[in-house]
């Protein structure tokens, strides 16, 4: 009888271990699926970020070009104002001398 109890205990233990292993295999399969989903999401995020960074870089380059044109325009305007200021000053001197 003792031998029969031992055999039943071994059989129960093996059955439980088999069930546990089956559950672990299912969990591992689920984890693999999750990892694959994360990899897919990671690749998608990297692509999206890459496009956005390129767009920001392009916008920055365009803005730098616009800034350069504005600076050149301001420089030309400043030169014209300086010339006009000199002309007005010379006219003031002429007007004072005529009075």
C-alpha cells in the first residue's frame, strides 16, 4: 500500500509539473507576441521620429535662409537711411546759410 501511495504522489506531481510547464509555454508564447509587438512599435516610432527630425531640420534651414535675407535687407535699409541722414544734414546746413 505504501508503494501505491508513493506512485500516486509521483503521478500527481508529474501531472502538476506537466500542467505548470504547459502554462509556462503559453506564457512564453504570449511574451514572444508582446515582444514582437514592441519591436514593431519601436520601428514605427523610430521612423516617425526620423521623419519629424528631418522636417525640423529642413524648417530650420529654411528659417536660416529667411533670416539671412532679412539681415541683408536691413543692412541695405540702414545704408539708405545713413545716406538720407547725411543728405538731410547737408540740406539743413544749406538752409541755415540761406537764412
